[in-house]
C-alpha cells in the first residue's frame, strides 16, 4: 500500500497502491538495547539492520534480515554470503537475498582510483533499481524464510556464545577471583 520512512523527527510517506501492506522504515539515531529488541518484536518477518549488535539480535530473533553493510564489515558480508551459498543450496531465493546484501555493500564502497585496489574493484556492480527488484523477488518466496531459519540455526549452533571457552578464559584472566561465577568476574 505505502512506504513510510521515519527519520529523525520526520515521516515521509510514499503511496503505492490503495490496498496492501504498509512498509515502515525506521532510521533512529541511537536506541537502547531494550528499545531495539522491542522494535524487532513489533516488526514483521523482515528486518533491515546495520552493525554487529543489531545483526546478533536479528539472528537470535530468527528473522529474515537485510544487513546494510557498514564499511568496516564488507568482508563479513562476503563471508555471510559464502555461508549461505554453502548451506542453503536448496533455498535459492535466500541465497539470492544474501547476494543482494553483498551487492549493496559494493555500492556503499566505491572503487578506488589508487594504484593498489581491493578485490571489490573487480566485482561488477548491479544498478540499484535491479538490486531492489531482486530483493523484492527473493522476499516473495516462502522458501526465503525457511532458508534464513536454517542459516540462523547454523549460526546459533556454530558461532554462538560458548560456555566452556568462557570458563577457560575466566580461569586464565581471573585465577585469584573470590569464589563466584566466571560471569561475575567478567562483569
């Protein structure tokens, strides 16, 4: 039906159709952790995020996400896209959405004119309109949610907080800490 963009104290609305969904894009400057979690709870299936903590919260909430890659995370999105290609072969629409995230990152990091260039210099950039169309197509498929659920579970099981590792670190960092838990030592 329409797209609402909430930025600072402004709300801009773009009417698309007389029926359908309202897509709300909320761009706050800073949110507390509790407010961010509340926004995720109130959101639909799809959430766009930027940053490490936001990514972790969305994966923990098992949402389909779009990771708007900051400059320092461009290799992270390449790795995430590689995980999707490797683990989601049966979910091509989910893999396509990860490719869109990777392409989006290319647009945010224009090629350099320096003598020495990064590998992204050689990658073909898809025009924004085509990229938006591909994202929309990927989000239409029910298999996209199933693919993200599978990848979110993989990330939980293979890249999550490890209790044993934390105890080993605690033993090295806090050998003289009074009796208590290793979490108390860390805090």
